[in-house]
C-alpha cells in the first residue's frame, strides 16, 4: 500500500481548514493549486507557491502553518519549526500537543518526566538530564569495593506478605575475590531493615550510604578466593508507579485474589533483594526461593525444583536458574495460575515452553500463544539457538504490561485484545515478539551500564522488524521500519551518561532510534548476507557477557572492514540525526540534484532513497562532500521518509532515517 497519497490528502485537508476563514477568491484558488502540486508528489512547487503567498498575505498565520506542515512531512524539521513559530507569533494560540512537540523539546521533556520520573523538572542546561546525586553514583559506578569481587552464585529466599505489602528474606551471596580487600559494597534499598550480615558464623559490621551497604571484614579477604556472606532483611518494597518503566512491586488483585509481581529494570534489583546491583555483574547461576501463602503459587526464573509447606500456611517454591542472569531479570509472580505447556523441537533436541495464566483467561491464552513457536523459530534462525534450553521458556500473566524476565517473561497485555501497538497482520502481538527477542538481546548479550541500554532495546525492537520481514516479507519490514522511525524524538543521544545509573529509557529513543540506526547500518553495508552474518556473529561472540557501545562499534568496524565511527558517533552519541542538505534544478526534465550530509564527521557515508515521477526509486549514497546527480525526464521527485514512502517502489537498503534541508 502506498502511503504517499494518504499524507498529501491529510496535508490538503489541513490547508483547506486553515484557509477556510478566507473569503477572497484568489486565496482559495491558490490553495487549490497547492493541493494539485501536493497530490502530484511535488511538495517543492507547493512550497514555492506558499512562499509567494506568504509575501502577499504575510499576516496570514495559516500559510505558515500549512508550509510548516509540508516541511515537517518532508522531514525538514528546522524549516517546519521556523514556520510553526511564525504561525504562533502571528497570534495563533497553540493548543495541540503534537505542534508543541515539534517546536519545543521542553514540552516533550515535561511529558516524559511525568511518565518516567517521580518528581522534578529537567532543564536544557543539563541536557535535559536529572541532577545526579551520590545515590546515583553509588548505584551506577564501579568503585574498588565492587570491582574487587565477582558473584558466581546467589541463593535467595524471599517471603511475600500481601496483607501488609511487605517482604522478608535472606540472600547467600557466593563470590570470588579479584583483589585482596577488607571492604565490599552490596546494595539494598534503604527502606529495608537489615537484621544481620553473616560471614563464617559471625556478624559483620557495615555502614549504609543511601542504598549501598559497605561491609567490613575483620581480616582482609585474599585475592582469588571464594567466600560467602548471608544478608537477612525485611521491609516494604517500593510500589511500582508505571511498571515496567517506573518499576517496583505491583500488589495486584484479580477476582478478589492476590496477584503480585515485580519489575525493576533501571530501578535495580536492590529495590527488593540484596545483591551486587550493577549491570556488569551476572552470577553464573542462582536459586530463588519464593514463599507465598499456600493457596497461591509462586513462579520464578528457571526450573521449579521443589515445593514444600513451611510454617503459618505458607509454601516455599524453590526455583533454579542454570545460567548467568541479570539482576533486573530476577523476578517472581504470586497468584492463582493455571499452567499449560508445549515442547519446542529443533535440530539439537527440545525444550519446554510453559504458560502460567489466570484461570479465566485459559482459553484466550491458548489461542494467543499459538505464535510463540513461530517467533522462537525465527530468532533461532537469525541469531542462534535459544540460550536457556535447560531452563526452558515460560510466559507468565503479569499484573503489568510486560517485561523480559529471563525464562519467565511477564506478559500482561490482555492477550492482544487491546491491539495498542499491533502489526498490520494480527496473528502476532508485538509484546510476545518483543519480549522474546530480549532472551537473545538484553538477557544474553547485556549492556554493562545503563548508558548502553540501547544494546538491549534497539536489538529487541529491530528483531521485531526482522521477524516481520521473515514472516511477511520485505515490504512489511519497510512498514515496520517507517512506523518505528515516526516514534523517534531526538531529545537525548541514544547513549546516555555512564556510572550514574542513567535513565536512558526516557523518551524511548533507545528503542526506536536505536532500531533505526541498525536499519541504517544494514542500508550502508548493502549486503544482507554480510549484515545478517554480522549480527549473528556479534551475538554469538558476546553471549552471556556484558558489553558496551564501543564493543559493538569496534566489532562492526573490524568485521566490515569499514570505518563507521562517524556513523555511530552521529546516531549513538549526537542528539540529532544527520541532515541531507540539497538543492536542485530542473529544466524541461533535465534534473540536477546536488546533495551532501551536514552536521556529520568527514567520514560519514549513508544512502538515501530518491523517488522520481512518483513511481521510480533510486538508491543514492551521500557523503559529507557535495555530489551532483544528473537525470533526464524528471517531472517530480521526493525523498521518501517515514511519512511519505511507497514500499513497493523502494530499492533494497535505501530507506534510511535522517532529516532534510532544501537550500532554495
Ligand atoms: Zn524491551
């Protein structure tokens, strides 16, 4: 389906609306001509006519609005902003959110702040980042008290008390020292009481600074030795505000039964259990005992090893994870669940897929989860075998939207009924497609700092698009790509600040712009075999590790034999995308198009698409140097973007994300 017409009709109707108040014939006639240009894929003529109108009717704010709109749809964002500002200067009272969003970063930042932060306004002086505190550094940075040891096993027990919305428990932390030390840092939210920290039968002294616990040993621990400490604690965990993004505990109820869960990415696992709460830390395996009132069940990561009654009508569910796991992926679900399962068979053997759902949703869930195997199959083909075969896959109905908890994925999206962000093909729900992708990206290949959280979200989002391509073809990939591009905000660089537990989720560019970056990378490489091998090789070279953005950049540069540093600098470290600056002449169809990328490093090279006469597309490669393209028999042209494109015409690996600037 072509999206060109739809956009131009939308623009026309707005222009028509804008011109409605005008009584003069002439004004009305000109608007009709502009509409003609737009519906003939010639926004340039339309803009030139509007320029002339602006000279005559310079006090008519509607002209600026209409011209701004056309420029916006051409991705000339600076041009659009100038026109919209003029529109407002001339007296139009700005009401609509989307117009405010185009003009003002602050407007968007304020919206995001409401969603992602509890309090506080963010200002441009700080790059719209919060004022980091000691608390953030204690959580986000690696001091010697953390780098001196490496956890290899956690044995955690947590008792869930829904009546009082509180928990109590203990964690046996097994670690290997990497340097001799008499002090280590463990993390636990300061709203918990610590009853004891024990080592070799004796209680240890400790000091708490915010959410960090500095534990003292009487004698220095030797380097390269294994030790174990046990921390016992209790208290009320933080309630989630907007899980999973503003996380914590969700004390839900359904049909008068408790339904409890926790999502704590970015907030940190130390919001509910004591651990070395830094993304660079993954234990090799973990045991999770969850104790719940006996009429409920507790589902957690890995495999259920045993279930036994304990005191006061409570039951202990002992789960075991046989692989490295991120602390934010450790979770539990308490509720009244029914279970069904299936076997996934591949060429190496088989593993279990378990589903835990609320009883009244059983029928719906069985229908809904028919997609799971198909999704896993695609990801195994693209990236490699499912990484947690021993633990199997599980999907658990959660009292919040969703979260990629390793081998116990939270799925709370009312089984696709909402269709909130669904694909054109209704057989697949983005929630399952997205969260499953995280088992490879995020859970297995993990960022070592929140600054690099795009490694998890960009790859998971891009995996959705690759899944679409595998199942529904390249055209559907292009539609998913365009849809994704339209959600980019460009307020913050994709890579955030290191060592401060930066909330890089805010605004969502780590998802959408990150995925667009991967699409653009594929377009630059312009060799799908090489690109898909590159992604698969990168995954397999880094699985079960924690990595940084540089690890990816260096890997791509080496594998492709290209120096893409300026490309990555632009898309990961700069807040705005590259701008294609261009001018053109067209004399009786003899078309000369001069173009270059601006606001980029001197080594920046990226293709873009050029559509001529409304039906023919070219793949053109731009650099930071001006180049001129000469074509014959050209009547009209556009630069396809997320608002204006025709997926049946686009040339492979030409549809990239960028802004434009037409030098008239
Ligand atoms: Zn995600």
